[in-house]
C-alpha cells in the first residue's frame, strides 16, 4: 500500500490579504515570498519554495490540503489505489502543477467533500535559506514531519472519515474522548500521522461551520513559543487557548485567533508518533479556553481544548 509521506502545503482563503500578510510575517514569523502577487500570497517556513498559499476569496477557511508522496511511481500507484477504492481523482494539468510549484499534482475530495491534493516533487530552494518575517531564536520544525498538523471538522461521520484517510496511508494513534456537560456520549477527536511527527491530521469534535478548527506549527526552540505569544499580545491578537501541554504528543503550546477567526497554535517539544493507540480525557496541564477566542467543545478545564 502506497502512503503519503507528509502534509506538504495548505491553501487558505481569506477576506483581508493585507492583514493576513502582516499576521503571517509579524506574528507567526513566516517569510513572504516575493514578488507579491495581486490577490494571492505565498509563505515559506523552510527551504521549500512555499508551504502556504493564501488567496483573497472571502472564505476565511481552509481551501485544500496538499499531501506529498515520494515520487513518480508512488504518485501513479496512489492514483490506482484510490481508483480501486472508488475515489474519483483528476490528474492536474502541467499548468496546475506549475501553480503549486510541484512536478505533478492530483485533485480529489475526502469523505466530507473537502478538497485534497496529492503531489510529488516540490520545488526546494536549497540556495535560499529561510529568512523569517521577524526575529526568531531558532527555526520551524519541519523536515520529514512536514509543515505541522491541523484539526478539521468532518461531516461524513467519524468512521467514514477515518477510512478515507487510512486509504491515503495515515494511521490513527491517539484519540480524545472529551466529556460534554449534559450529554452521555463524549465528543471524539482522532489524530492521525504518516511520519515521525505525532500528528498530521485530526478530525472529529469541532465547533462552528468552518472546515478548519486549528493549525499547529512547531518550533525548534522553546523560547520561540514565548516570543510568539509576546508578539501576539503586543499586536493585540486575541488569545484562544492558554499555554499548556498536550497529553497525546506532549507538545507545549498556546493558541491565538488569526484574522480569519480560527486558531493558530505554536508549540515546542512534541514526542515522536506512537505506533500504538492511546486515548485521553484531558491534557497534561493548562490549555484552558480564554474569553474572546473561538468556542471550545470542552469548556474550561474539562478536557483538551488543544491537541
């Protein structure tokens, strides 16, 4: 079975591109790719040409996920694997691949109808070191782990969503069963991985109508978590989740609200992916939802608002 190897890039839709450019560079420390295009911006976080494609389309949501496969043979094998499972796919045109700065790209939708792209051969600018949008103590932790991880809402049902992402080669290693006041059944959230990074994609309990609940970036130096929090505070960015440590991957992190109204999480110190399943009812400590941030499905201190 062929497997995706990492979450390589994400496509975001926003209402105010200028505000997002400022947030991405001044708060998150991403590098803005130049020259700047009208209505679209690319951002770097390592040697890749870009990891983020942000378009001013008014959606303020996640538009698509780009999952990498190892190369040409894996790309073709993935197309056959998906077709054999009844998943409709379309091989992108050379122009579409050029727009993503990859060698080949395949387009499809997951069980909830969300756009997915599978690609190989990203453009790596080995001659151009990453230059953060503002000072950092270290760098972002990417490498074989990809750009980070995210939590998305699912509408197709827990099992159908799980089976779809298993088809891409993701594995489920951690689940949260979040107590819900007044309800007997807990809210479930599944975290899946495809490499040494503990989390690549999570789905399940989420609030609101947006596809994306939270995007997490990991840094190599602990002090960059605190520095980012300071930059957000100085910029009057709303905090969403207080600092704390996740139970599943032991990531120390906090979350703030980005200009599109969902959450960006910055963390440090995650352990590698576990090859055996575990489940949790709450985080190690902290991670309490704060006033002014997006609503949490767990409520204050009742379980993990972030993982």
